[in-house]
């Protein structure tokens, strides 16, 4: 059984500018390479840099409010919002609320640096 607690995860700043902690990743865990899961957050007023990925991504918002931008469309997001991001789509997220915007990111196949491109 693989078990982790959020307070034990290594936190770093991702290339798009958000704070990130990889929860499950096949490079770090004995898991199937088909998927990765990360917990991420942006401070109030913060925004990720526009970027696109070579793989699909799903965002699930846990806390906070923001606006998600995807290929010229914009959508307000908040707790329990889910956004599907097709591979190659130009995306970025801004925190429009007064608290941290906290969200989960699922990538399929698993996230890899060479598949993450700033726009």
C-alpha cells in the first residue's frame, strides 16, 4: 500500500509559477506510468504562466476562487470545479479570490518536464 500525507510532500515552484507538491508520480513511486497526481496552489492575485502540455490534464479545485483560461475561453472556478484540458491546449489560471487557490492536477500520461512548454 502506498500512503502519503500532504504535510510530508516536497513543495516546489513549477515552471508555470504555481506552488506544487507531487502526490503520486511513477518517477518517485512504484506506480503505473499512466498517471500522476499533484496538489497545487496559487496565492491571492497570483497566476500561472500561459503554457501547454503534450498530455491531458484535469484540474479539480479544492479551495479558493479563480478564472481558468483555455484556448481563448475563460471560466470562473471555485470549490468542486473540475476542468478538463486536452493535450496541446494553451492554458493558464489566475487566483481572483482573497485566499489561496488550492487544486489537484491529474496528468495522463504522467507529467514530464519535456512535455511542459511555456507559451
